[in-house]
């Protein structure tokens, strides 16, 4: 067989393999976020892939509480759908100065502490090992893992987690720091959410109290989907998101904060941001 014919045959074989791979990815189970505008922009167009690694980063260091709250919301929706326990890997020292998780705060986000298995890791390397082992463990719905400095998290580590998530069809949500430390790092993750704090909605019961939690969400990386930005509102009772306000893509890191300011209602006495001061940590 001539060399050009061999090359054509090899290319055709690679195309068939790629087509099969993409077909399998499209058929992987997914988790709807409850907002079709967001679901169709994620991998496969039907929500968050349950067979994948997904990163959640803060837009800046002060937004790490909001990023953690967003991961809590995703975990709450996952537990509500699967009715199985969620593993949360935390740092013994308390990642990003947030302190340990707080049961009543978790419940405020709709995440039942009785459905959680909390594992305390001594450092990022151990946290990544626990995350991979949790993905391999039956009867769990997924794993959320906090990384303190993300130094042990590189392309090789992300590939291991992505392959484990694909094999066992169990998602890993990685709190991989803030955008200044994590945004440029190469990764095999299917999705990267960049989260900033946003003002809460109005509270019809008490004017001075915050309403439902809101997040300024940027889809920085979406394999097979499209990048975009939204203000998402979390309904902890129904375990679902809704789009409070879409906004156009900005290149600077202040996009989420600017959108939150535009979306803020007229000032009210004692108004509080819903996520940055949420009592989810002790």
C-alpha cells in the first residue's frame, strides 16, 4: 500500500475513533442546573456532565466564599437528584481562611449534612488522592474537593481525575483557588466556573434581610459548549438555579462585580450580600 493511501486510512480511522468518542461523551448522563439557558451552554448541551471534572474558582480571593457557596449549591442539586451521599474533601487548616464547614450554613444552601462525608486532608496532594479514590467508590453521587494552593494540581492530576470521572460516571467538583492563581493553568477539566459575589434578591418577608443567594457566574472553559456569563439565583428549597440576569462577556476580571452592581436593587436599610456573609463556615 502506498504511503498516501496509508495516511488516508489512518486519518479515516482517527475520525471514526473521534466520532465514537464524542458520541459516548454526548450520551454521558448530565445534571440539569434547572436553567435551560445555562444547560445548553455546557458540554453536551444538557447540563453538567456527571462523567467529568469541573473546576470552580473565585473571580478574586475575596470571592472564595461565593465560589464555595456555588459548589455547595451544585452539590445540593446533585444529592437531591441522586439521593446518595456526597464526599467533601476539605483542608485540616481550613482552605482560604474560610474555616471548617458549618452544618446550619450547609442546610441554608439546601445541602443536608447527613448526606455528606467530610474528609480532612493534610495538603493538596492528599486531597487529590482522596478525590480520585472517592470517584472510584460505589454508592456515592460525587465529590467536592478544596485545594489550598493548587500547586499539586497540574495537567497530569486533572487528567487522572477526568479519566476516573468518565470511567465511573461520577462528577468531581474542584475548588481550585481564585482566578489569579488558577485561571491560566492547563487542565483536562470539562468546565471551569469563575464565581464572583452578587447582591441577593429582595426579601418579601423582611425588607432588611437578604433574599435568595445570587452568583455572578462566568463559564471560562466549556469543552464542547460555549463561554458566557450570567447572574444565577439559587433556590435552596427547590434545589435549582434560575437566571436572574444574563450579561455580556468582558475580558477583565471585574465583569462579575460590574454585573452585580448593575443588577443590585435600590439600596435598603441594612442590606447584606447573600453569599459573601453566608454562615456556611464555623
